[in-house]
């Protein structure tokens, strides 16, 4: 079987390269963990009340992690998804011998480097790869570091983060088909290549190398989109982009809707946080572009505008029809035209 990544080496690399968190005492660290767990429960009540979405499955408890743990969870999740895909694509054929072994170790180091970088940036995540229906991760060191840099009230900032991440958890637990649909689209993207399995493995490996190179060379003009080579892959990518823009925009809309009612300093937090998102030295900006973080930042704004437009026209209950099935999800072209989605989904049934 083709070995795409040396996962053990990826985990070791991420652990070795992950930066230490901000200086806190043991007592302070325990207080942060306890408060984040409590605020997650509080945020869940606010999100359910505001959105009208109710979990249809058991909701796993939040997992408060540090940077190394965050990287380890994501490596475990990626391994569970990617290994079976590579196995199926190559038919479990043995490939490459020593060359393949060296390639998997190189990719392991590259993947670990990328995750080490991201582990110092991500505040929270609903991780869907490793388990059903997924698990909510809150990266405590990053939350503390950012709230200090912003000069934000700690409790207000932590609840603000929780509102966003709990909304993502709600999207996957209140919409039982969401995780399967997302994972199916990831598999469809790989399947959409017109080349054989070994070629796919090599292109995926080059994609990881592109990300790793960006960490060292801010002048790099490469992009992860370089692995998109067929019209079929482009079609899948459009669907995934539309989905992620919806989910991110919905989370932003909810945190902005709930925030003013429960977070006294929310206006100051939002203003400072937006400036932080938009700032960055040339190296940071280059890395964000190649890793797709710049795209994600645009998704926040575009998705929030779309959700606001739909809710303004048909209300929250009408908006929630978007989660009825994969067919009611917005198409990429509809994200800039809420009226088009409303007309398609809310149109009267023909007699």
C-alpha cells in the first residue's frame, strides 16, 4: 500500500515545532480550562435559543487543549480519512520501496510543520474527521494569548469565541447528514482526478509541500489550488467552498446576533479582532494566502452577508431550511445573491 505520510513523524514534528503558550501559573491554567468548559455550556444555550437549531444526536463534551494536543488531534483525524482513501485509490499495491518510505517521511515533516504553525493560530475548531459526530476543541493557550494582546476582558472574549465554535458544533449535531456530506465531498474531490491513484498521491504530496514551503519562503507564488487539475475537481471545490462559506458566515452571524445581549464589551472585541485579522507582516500574509487563511477570512464576511440577507427576507425559521438537505445548501453563485437562494428554495410548489 502507498504510504502517503509518516504520521508518527508528523506528530513528532508538530510537537517539537509547536511554540509554548503564554506564561500562566498552574492555578491560572486550571481556571481557564474550567471557565472555558462553563462558557461552552452557556454559549450552547444562547446559540440554541437564537438559531432554533436543536441537536439530533448526543453532543460530546468540549475538549480544552494546548497547541501540541490540537496538532495531535488533527493528525489523528487526517490519518483516519486519508489513509483509507489512498489505500482505495492505489488498490493497496506496494509502491516505491525505499523511495516511497523516504517520500512519506518528507511529507510527514512537512505536514507536521504546517500543523505546528496552525496550532499557534487556531482559537477553536469543530473537528469532524476523527469521530462521529465530531468534537469541539478550544485551544486555551491561543485564546489567552489573543485576549491579552487585544486587552480584552477575559470572560467576554472567551464567551465570544465559544459562541462561534459552539455554532459550528450545532451545525453538525443539529444537522445529522452534515458530517457525512462533508466527508463525502472530500472523497469526491480525490476521486475526481482523471489520473491513476499513484498520481493523485503525488499531487497531494506536492500540495503538502507547497504549504510547508510557504512557511519558509514568503515570496512563493504557489497555492494549494495547484493540485486542482480537472473540471470535476473544480466542481467539487466549488461545492466545498460554498459549504464552508455558509458555515463560517452562519457562525459569524450568530455571534454578532447573540453577542450584544450577553457580552458587554463585544463591540470593542469585534473591532480589535477584525484589525488583528487584517494586519500582519509580509511573511504572515504570504503564509495566510498559501494556507488558504486569506480565503477563510473572506468567507467570514461573504458568508455573514449572505446569512443576514436570507434572514432579513425569510426570518430565522426560513433560513433554517438551508439545512434541510444537501439540495437546499446554497450554490456558489447564490452566496452573492440571497434572492436567488430564496427563490429556489422558498418558491411555491407547482400545482
